[in-house]
C-alpha cells in the first residue's frame, strides 16, 4: 500500500499544544494567593464557564464577535467579583493569564520532530495578540517565533516547510 501524501499537520493550540488550565490556574493563584486549591479550582471553573458561555453566544449570533482578549478581561472580572477583589490593575493582570500558558511536556520535542518532515499549522480561536503572548512566554519554544506575513506565492509540495499559521501573521519555525 502506498504511503499517503501529507500536505500538513494541523493542531489546535489551546489545550492541545499548551496547557491552558495550568496557565490560568497559575494566574489565579498569583491573583488570590491566600486561596486553597479547591478555591483556585472554583475560580478556574468560573473563568472557563464564562468563556464557554460567551463563545457559544457569539457562535449562536446572540452576541457580536469580540476577540479573546475581551473575553479574558470579562472572565477576569467574573473571577475578581467572586474573589471579592476590586483592583482594576490586578484584574487586568489576571486577564493576561491566557497569554502565559505552558506547553505540555511533550509538545516542544514532538513539534520539533514533526517539523523535520511536515509543515505544521496551529489553529486557534485565540486572538493574534494572545497567540503572540503565548509564544513569547514559552522559553522552550525559542526556535518557534512569530514572523511577519509572507507574500503569497507558489509553494513547493516537494519540500516540506515548517510554517505555523495563526490567523495572521503566522508562526514559523526559525528561518522565516
């Protein structure tokens, strides 16, 4: 049997390549350091429910589209209200937790190995700003960096690239 031709391998970013709950949990822990683990988990659940509800409302056409940065700030406000914190600077800092998400333990090595043979594409409903923040906060991914958009043109199907595409401009393994 002939081996199938693989044009690219596509990954979801949040939850697949990075540990979103761990990053949010760390942000909540820094925001409310006196909370115990069950309290942190309760606030994490509030955050996740808010995001899920609002994304569903957007998909259903009940709410106009807003980028994830707006949803994260709203979720941070929900968490702050539940924690009894009324500090706008702390809420803003908490809202940025979605940009500080650690990769899963096998992500970096696995992507590097796959990138030797195949184009890799990361898809996400996270905003470009959030994706750039995730990339910048992941020191283990030093070889994967944001690059400016490339001029559209013909591509070679015989030479695999290591392009990462996000909404725009994209992520590319070193050597844009």
